[in-house]
């Protein structure tokens, strides 16, 4: 898998508030989709995982605009590596690593040099139909949860930055306003890891954040 770069055609748009396609998955050709699955995923018990070699290759590149912005703030590459933030063709990649240290998904997007999101590029994560191999989603930063009180935000970017400024909390991101799913209706279980923990919910200041179903 050395040098392989995942194709955004096989991702899912995460802009649930404004995505013109409603976050639909795009598969231009079912045959090529099956070939793609066989070549780039590791499968155990019908769950797909990001290959370790692909992860390592992406994490060698710290050149995305988000990385440059973080360094301007004094945030070192070591912090971004700890959080699993790499670069793929100038795009920022946030790897989702669960509490078992398994790489279960990635979220890819673009930022401007000032650290603001490039809204011309839709963020996406990996997702396949339920009857086939499936990339699950955990809380972003779940692998870093420790004995501190947990603070939950929506954005992966916010979790990375906040964890540097306020290290007295264990920060995680749920990726969307209704991202704290419980595993029902086929959704990923992203909330059980928080059981019996003190949690602070820091919602976005928009309508979706203030009236979220979580």
C-alpha cells in the first residue's frame, strides 16, 4: 500500500447542514468499488480498518495548511502526530483511532492558510453499504482519553486546538451535532466509552449545535 492515496469518490460528505447532495455516498462504478475495497482495507469480523502502512505514509507529511497554521500558533508537529493528523495531497487527514488503538476511519478536508475551513471542498469520511465491509466511526481523540474530565466538541479541528490550550481536559470530537450515537438503528456506538465519566458538552453556537439530538 505504499504511496496509495484514497479516492474521495468513495467518501461521505460530512457537511450535514449544507451539503447539496445530502451527504450521499458516490460510487461511480460498482465493479471498481469492489476492487477498491479489496485493495486498500483490512477486514476483521466484517469491520474495515485503515491499513497501518497507509496511516504511516500519511503521517509522514506535515505540510497541509492546517499543520502550517498550528505551527504558527506554537503547536508542534508532535502534538498533531499524537492526535493522528496528517496530510494527503495538501488535504488534512484526521484519523479516527478507537480506545483499542485501531484505526477505524479517517476524515479528510481542506483549510486555508488562516486555519479556516475551505468550504469549496466537502469534508468526507469512509463509509460503505451496511451489507459490505464497513468503516465505523468512534469519537475523534478517543485513543487519548485518560483520567481527566472529558470535554466534547463537534469539530476535530477544535479538539486538536483546545487540547493544546486547555490540557486539563481530555478532549474528543463527535464530528456533528448529533454525533453521540448509541449504536441503535445500525449507527456506530460512540457514547458507551463515556459511561460513568464526567463530561462537558461544548456545542457549536449555531442552530444545529444548540438544538442537537445528542
